[in-house]
C-alpha cells in the first residue's frame, strides 16, 4: 500500500489548547503521518513547554502558525472538518473519520479543527466547518484525549490518500474557500433580513440551516459569485421598489405619505 504524497495534506487546527503536553503529543502524531501544518488559535499554554512531548517533532511546533480567531486560521481552506463528541441542534449529523476521508481527496486546501480540551468547539465555530467528524467510542466514556483524537483521524485520512490518481496541475472545480463562503453568508443574511424572510430573533437558526445545505453542496468560486450576483440583484430590486413606493412587490408596504415628493410628482 503506497501513500500518495502528491495530494495536498490537511492542516491541523487546535482551538485554544490548554495543555502543553497535548500540543507536543499532537505534533508527534502529525509527524507520524507526514503532516506539518499546525495552526493554533489563541493558545492558553506556553508552547515551549510542549517540546518535551514532541520528541522528534519540534519543527512542527516551532513552525506552527498562531491566530486570533478560527476564521483567520481557516480562511483560505476549501474544506474544513470539525471534530465533535455529540450531536448538536441545527448542525449536520457527524460522520466517522473513515466516512470523511474521501472528502479530502478532492480538496486543494483542507483543515481538521479540534476544540478545547474541556468543552470542544462553540456552535459559531462549528458553523465555519463543512463536515463534522465524530470518532465512534463506547457510550459510557465518549471523551478522548486531544492527541489521541488527532492520531485516530489523521490515520484514517492517511488511508484515504493511498493509491489515488495524481492531482491535476490545474484543479478544474476551483472550490470556494472559507473566506469566500463567509462573504456569501453575510450577503445572504442581509438579503433575508431585507425581504423579511427572517428576523433578528430567528436569523441565527435560519442562516445555520442554509449553511448546512450550501456547505454540503461544495460550491466553487464561480458558484459563490453566481449566488452573490442573484443576492445583489434581489437587494437592488427590493430597495428600489421600496424607494418608489411600489405596493405588493416586497414585504415592506409603503403608505402614501412615505413616498418622496419628487417621486409622487412624477407619478401624477
């Protein structure tokens, strides 16, 4: 069985790790499977103290990138997987590492995100991820050590990269990265609020459902531009209609005294 090193390898992202021993063990697990891109979001430990557990993987820690937010850490990624130990409302059902592995073979820039040792990832952080991974464990004790979880998942991803066809020099689908998707979702929320599809009380739930659907579609950069073109046109039409006082075209009825004087004169 041959490991195909031609396919891009995922980054490992640790969100606010607390234990330096865990960070060192994660680096060692990465080195075992040929991964070198470690990204750490707001570490709560002294990374120099992680060197003891890293053994021969000191370079992984020394070259790690530090970020202030998860979005910054994964902005350039077109596939982001989150690890979670439980099913959460409004999020897609988690899949096993083995089920997730094939998804990575078509990615140009991917990442696997691991949460805090005490309570994992927040819902807002899970929102940034295309797929959620759960390692099957005994129901009586589902919590795993951070480094152990990393090792299980990267092992499965390694198996998914064996005996693959070489990646073409130009990847035709050109998948949209996280930053492009977040721009589209902000645009979508603006549109939904504009046309009255949702409101401030329901917007988080509504947008999360659209995230699940559109992330699952694996949009390309062209797809994102196409969607945003539709949203821009819809916003323009809605605001134009409201400004002209055209009744029945948008869910914001305008009364006669709200119509600008110039427009009212032109319509007489």
